[in-house]
């Protein structure tokens, strides 16, 4: 049976929906025969599921060029990026985009005054496919545990690889206050 993330709503837990996106590749069309789906409808449903995954959650990602990045995504399509070296979060608009049928995308539009230090791009829509994003994903945390939407960061983040627990300890907060959605606690 061909399934999409939207099929996993209802009584299924939020953690299972996250696993479907990140582990099983739901939303990629990989498990479905093209004749079994209506591509436009399927893609709309899948991007809605991806929006549900991001909205109201903090994503912690890592790559060697940028280091650890922490970004809280509000349900109203505003996000707040805690980037290494910055003294305050960088606000952005975010959206999901169908991309090609195999690779739905997550996109951010940062202020024109901001510059990506790696790519040298100024604020405009920048998108990445969900598969590439998932590869860099370290953790998904429920809510805004670092209060990034307030316009302040707990401390100036240094380049390196950190978990939410590391950051909470450095900020003088209790890691037990975190609700970690991914990876799944033992």
C-alpha cells in the first residue's frame, strides 16, 4: 500500500510521524508506484506533513562548515536561527516547497542584511531538500527551549558539534526540561 505522511496522522504518535519522514522516506514517493498516486495531490499532502514536523519545534543541525545551528520554527512560518558567533537569533520566514516529486524542500528567507558566511548569499529564499536536511539533523526538540523567539540567545554559540543537552547545560538550564522528539530516547 502506498502511504504518505498525511496517512500517518490521527491516532498515530508524533514520534512515529517523525520517524516516517526521517527514516522511512515518506514524502519521497520512493515506496509508491507512480500509477498508484496522484502526484500533485500527494505532494501537497506530503509538504503539509513536513510543515507539521517543523512547526512548533526546534531543529538542531550540524555540518562541518557551519557547525551546530539551532532553529526554532513557529507555526506562523517565522523561524529564529541561533548561528555560531551571533549575539542574537536571525529571524526568517520559512515554508515547505514540493521541489521535484522525489525531494520535497524546506526553505528559509533570511533578512537581506544577513549573509551566509559559507555561501556568501544574502537574504533571499534558500531551499534544501528534506533528505539533505535530515542527513545534517542532530535533534528535534519540542517547543522553543532556548527562547529564541524572544530575540535573544542564551550565549554566543561557538563553532562545534553540540546536542540540546550540551547547550542547556551551558545556558544553566535543566536538560530534564527538554522534550526530545528525535532521535528517540532509549
